[in-house]
């Protein structure tokens, strides 16, 4: 299986990240990771077709918002909070705070 692509910390792009966060499902996935840490590729509270969810995860990963851990057939995603906060201080807190 080829490696999952994601940008290096120094290559994170704010416009790309904000574009990825422009979808309500992806915002919910980010919120879930912020609250729970690592989550599975099909979190319980979301009722979204698997193919659509896979596309959302790919968008988040390629924008640099998540890192994916592969365990057999399962995938577990984590928010790259430290990398994002280092590159764009306060942006993630502002985005997550808007969900309250």
C-alpha cells in the first residue's frame, strides 16, 4: 500500500486548511478529534456514506489537518494540533471556538 500523503509542517498552507474546513462534515470530524483525540475512520455520531467519508478524510489529510495511523484494515485519525498551532497560532482555537 502506498504511503498516505500529507504536507510537512513547514508546508502547511492556511488557505488550503481553511478550504478543507469549509464543509460541515469535515468541521465535525475536526471537532471530534479535538475532543476525543484519535478517532476511527467511521466515528459513531456521523451518518455519512463510507465513500463520502473517505473523501472527507483525504481532504483533511492532504490539507495537513490530520495524520492517519493504519492498523490492518482500520484507519485512525488524529488532529495535527501541535503542527497547526506552531505554524498558525490561534487559528485552530478560533475555528473550534466558532462551533460552541
